C-alpha cells in the first residue's frame, strides 16, 4: 500500500513522468505512418506530436531522409536527461547510472568510427546528447585522431574510467570493434550490478526490467552463436552479468540445445514459443523474430509499469524503455519508407504499442 513517505518522495517525479508518457506517439499515429506513401507525409504527422520542435530544428519535413536521425537522437537525449532531473534527490544517482547506457552507446560509436577511419560527421546523427559523453565531448575526443587519444580525453572528464580502460585494452589486443563493444558492455553492466541491488530494495519491478534487458542482450548473443555453430567458450566473454538468468544457466541451456529454436525455448527468460515456431518455419531464418518478440515483451512490462505503478520508482525506469522503443520504432518506419520497403516488411521489424 502506498504510504505517506512514497507520496512525498515520488509524487512530483511520477506526475512529471506520466505527463511525459502521455506525449508518446499513439499506436493509431504509428499505423497512419505505416500507411504513408512518402517520408514527407510522416514528417507532417510528426509535426502534430511532441517531435515538432525537433523536426523543425533539423530541416522540417523535406529533410526527413537526411536529418531525422538528428531529431530522434536529440529527443531521446533530452527526455533521458529529464528523467535524471525529475528523479527524487536520494535516487538520482541510480537513474544516472542506468541512463549511462547511452553514454556507452556514444563511446562505442566513437571507437567504431576512429577504428575504421571515419570522422565525427559520420556518426553525429546517432549520438545521444547524454550528460557525460555528449556529442560535443565526443567531437572533442575524436579530435585526438586516434582511439587511444580519444579514450584518454574522455577518461579525464567522465566517470567511466573502468569502462574506458576495458575498451582500450580490447582495442589494443585485437583492433576489433565488436570486441571493444563487448568489453564496454561487460564493464558497464558489471558495475551496474550494485546499482541494480540498490534498486531492488527500492522497487523490485524496476530492477526486474533492467535485468530482463540484460537477458535480451545475452539471449541474442547466444542465439547468434548457436546459429553460426560457435562453442559457448567462444562467446562466454560477450555475456554480461546481472540478468535474471545466470551465465551458468545460460551455458547449460546452450550446451543442451541442438538448434536455435531449442535454445530460445531453453533460455527461459522470455516466452519465445511463437518466435521459435516462426523461425523454424521461415525461409530466411532471421533472428529478428526473437529480438522483436523479446522487445515486445519488455515493452509490455514497461508500459504496464508506467500506467499502473502508483508513486513508485518503477514509473521512471519504465518510461526510459518506452521512449527508447518509440525512437527505434520511428527510425525503422522512416528509414524503411526511405528504402522502399513494403509496409508488411516494416511492420515485422517494429515493436508495437500493445
């Protein structure tokens, strides 16, 4: 039962977050976007949503193909930073640790660009304007001209020394961007473990959402490995801790499963019966069916938390996932239309508001 303390602690935060949730793009609007014949029409629809200012800032509806990524990334960055600001003072550090995932994303883009001879302009549209590793800081770091120099610059101005050391060690060892991404994830999620435990004492539902997101990441890693005939030992280093399914249990499921569909059912973190059936029956055998199924399940849990949590920390964390999924959905629709994909192809790739 909600008490006086919770009302005082979370009343303001929950009111603000629920106001933010009310501005998410409605499913009916998503349906109309899917039916649109051109990206300009989608842009016109976005002008009727909370994205209006961002679309106008980056060239309006006629620049949708080229500049929409900037608009979407800026919106996600602003809303993410706002979650930190509206969180109760006592819990603000927890929210900051969790939204640090976007700082990690920016670091990965930076290392990937420098490691493949690309510049800031090649990745700027995908950068989230997060608190510590903002687009401006990425630009300054990349001016060093090398992965080592850029990491050194970021290490001096961000709280991510552990993650950056792991990235540098992986890069020096293999020069493989995928290895660097994995090293960053492992270091970030390992440190996030203590945050999850603190959060579990405050709101178990929120901690569960984060753990399930880790489950999703690990599941995709293992499914991809099984599809390509890799051994568990070859991918063990890519798995991250603090999911609801332990790495030991994942290893047992991997070893006892003969195929991808059997592994999907054996992991147990998500209900993947339908996805496994679709995968078995499909010609292309794309792992996308599993990713979409897991994202849909995570989305439904987050939506339930936002709409039914009363004066709790769960509302804040759940909105983070809803906003991320919304931006991903809009990006897929707009890019899909731009590439001339059929409506049903695009529909299969997106996570729905259910």
